[in-house]
C-alpha cells in the first residue's frame, strides 16, 4: 500500500486558502471603488531574471 503524501495535501490547502483570501480582498476593494493590483499582474519570484555577469577581461590579458 502506498504512503500518503501529506505535504502535497497541505500545500493544496494553503493554495486554496490564499486564493480565497485574495478573492475576498479584491471583493472588498471593489466595493470601496479602489482599483487594486492583483498578484497575477506582478512577476512571480521564480520568473524574475537576474542580469548575468559579463565576461570582463582587461586589455593586458588579450594579445
């Protein structure tokens, strides 16, 4: 018999809570007539690209 993956279930529950909380926040904000940015419009941390280091060589190294 396979062992249950409780961490997966926990993560799914956390995601559902986060989604519900975000929807509630947006509903409250729209009731006030205030425009609110959603997390979907923001770049996720995993997709943010950092500038890559350039290969720096001094003129004395190149001959």
